[in-house]
């Protein structure tokens, strides 16, 4: 399917239009809220791979269900080289069908691997931090969009720590 078009601005007021990415591949990542330790770790990993992805013709857009002021304080402190988008009203989340699920959040808490994700995030400097007004039940999703604007892969997470693997993302970026 063709990726739903949108126009917005990034954390710094720069215009973002999915249409402007035609001719390049895009990883569109819907994360939770800007203080989420696991989400910050994910952005940290994106930053580490970004120069290679850029060289391979892939861009990243990371969306958070947080107001800009919170994003500047938390995830914005990482100075990501790709757009970070504040979507506190969840308009883009709704456009892409990204869910909220108390059940999946509870499954995350019960999952044996969650502690290792939290420990890895803490070791990288991302503490479990509550964000007032955040949607704690938001579940992440990742979309790989090709140069023609077609969604090649949509990954709706089964729990908060379930993300599209870097092996899959790296293969898509490399054109495999």
C-alpha cells in the first residue's frame, strides 16, 4: 500500500512531508513518549547506524507522542541527525493505525526480556522516567517505505520492547 501522506514539522520547526522523501527509502518509527528509556535507547541505536543508512539512501523519521518541550528535554538531548517529530495529539499515530494497549503494556512488564532492555537503556544513560501526560499504553510501530512511497513492511509491536530488527532494517537500507 502507499504510505499515508502527511505534512508536519520536526522538533526544530523544519517542515517534514513524506512526499519530499520520494526517491529515498524511509524508516518511519513511531515510538512512545520522549522520556521512554527503551525508546531513547532505540533512537541511540538509530543514530549509530544513521550515517551508513544515509549512504545507502535511507532516511529516518522518529515520531513521539509528546509535546515539543518534553522532547527537547529528553530525546532531543541526543541531537539526532534525523527528524524527531512531536505528535502529542496522536494524529500521525491514528493515520498509521498505531495502537494503544493496556494488555500489551502488561505483557511487556511480564516478559522475561524486559529487564535486560531496561538495564541496557540504563547503562546507556536512559533512566526509567515518567513523563507527565504521556500515553503510557502506547505501543511502538515501524514502517519501511520504499523510494516510490510504498510501505514494504509494517511492524506493529506485540509489546513495548518488540521492534523491527536491525537485521531487517539494515537489509532494507542495503536494497536487499
